[in-house]
């Protein structure tokens, strides 16, 4: 239920109140608005207002504030909230630059594709198709040729109910595949939550760790990433235990997920991880129902205020089937393209997908529309 926010509301807040700034009112032609819009990081996206939310004693109040008026609203906030609001505004505008991944450079000024390569017998949509090493390597190179800037290799299914894989078996599944792709010039990330698998994959040539537990599952994981100096994807899941889907209950899903990721970003920086190498992922489908996922997608731009590149992954997920007459995983391409296009319009820098060519084509159309709007 919508509760309007006014400036006087900030004068009666509890000590644990929190403020959230989400870019909104995106515009095609910023040069027509002069100082009345802001650029989202170094993306080809501009916005004209902030969706300001105050979370106070579990009541959410919100208002849409034009960018030119935000300073007046900040002046009405208690010092702690004002400092948080200024930090979020600065983080949103800070350029994301590029990821240096070995010999490859992935520039984040426009959305890039991360291809999903599951070397597993039981992943929810493609399990068994690339268990054979040779087939997996061929598929990885095909993804790169089709336009994937990064290939994400995983050796353990994390679908609901999937069995836990012993780390030794997981290493055997991914090590040679990672090594072959890296030798061939492909930027590779390793999708794992286990420190031993991270170490093996990084030694084989991976340059990103993609951890669904945000480095919470394995006590050594944070140390491994900090020591390696690699990029890290911190994904939200409600549980850091064997079943990442466990315990998905939220008071306000968008802000609960945001708060957890903000805490993990701070923990990583405190542990010595370069903040420029931290990527965040709201974890669509992990311990979240349909309404939760839709709320996260509609509010996706909030995560830019963390100051990190944003990864979005909803490829072939059940959300699409739930919205389309229970379509099976192999019949969800249209929904996959639609969701990732929506993420691109909200500034997501990395899109994690199974179907690289189709989503790459959608991004080329997106880029064409942005170029036309900016040069008309």
C-alpha cells in the first residue's frame, strides 16, 4: 500500500530509519533537460527524478523528487540519513569503467552478455547438454563467438532441491573447461560458492568468481578472492546454507535484498577486496516468489546506488513460466529476452543468459534506439 512521503516525515524518524534513492523517470534526450537530469554511471542512460523511500519502523513512505530538488529534501533529513542519501547519489553517478579480465577488457558503458555454461547433469534448463568436456569447451567458444563478453562456467546445480556436489567432483567438472576457454582468449568466470573450486578455477585462468552466497557459504571464500585480486559477483540468496532458496521471507523484498548486498559490499571492502571489482546481483529466483521477483525487476535501478556494476540474471527462470501458462524451461526464450531488455533499460551492466545470440541481438536493437535518441 502506497504511503506518501513529505519532508516533515524526516523530523519524526526512529533511530534505525533508512533512506533509499532509486533513479526513475528515465529520459531519451538529456540535452533537452539541461541540469534537470543526471547520467546513470557512464551508461547511455539518463534520469530526471529520484524515487525517495523512507523505511521507518517497517513503514515505507515514498515520493518522486526531481533531481534538481533533491538537495532541499536532503536538507530536511537527519544528518545520518542525509549522509546516506548523498553517498547513494554519488555512487549512482560514479563511472563503472571497465573490468580487466586477464588479457580481456570488458567495458561497462553499455550492457554486456555473460553466457551460462553449466557443466552439470542436473541444471534446471540445460543439465546434461554440456557434461562432456569437449562439448562444454565447444559451447563456451560458441558463446564467445555469438557475443558473450564473459562465459560463466558452473559445476554444481543450484536449482531448488538440487543435491550438494563434493568440491572435488566440482573441480573435475570445471577445471579443464575453464583452462581451455581461458587459453583460447575467452574471459571466464567460475560459478561456485566453494573456496577450493574458486582456487582451482582461478589457477586455470578464470578471472571472476560468481558466488550465489555472496561469499557466505565457505569460510575461506572471502580470503581466496581477496588474495587473488579477482572480480567478484555477490548475489543475494536468503540462505548461505546448502539450500540457497531456504528462508525466503521478506518484509519489503526490494529493500531487504538491497540491505543484505550493501552489507556484503562493505564486508568485502573491509576484507581488502578492491571495490572496483565488486559486482552485485539481486538473485532473481533464489528464495523468491513471483511477486518478489517482479518487485526486484521493477525496482532494479535502486541497486546502482551501491556504486557497483549490476548483474541481472533471469534466463529461462520459473518466473517466466508462471507468467505464461507454465511454459517449460525450453519455451521461455521470449520472456528471457524481454526481462533482460528491461534490465538494460534500467542500466544493468551485465546480463547472464543461456541464449547469447538472441539476447545480443536485442541489445544491438537497444543500442540502436539509444543512438538514434541521442543524435536526433
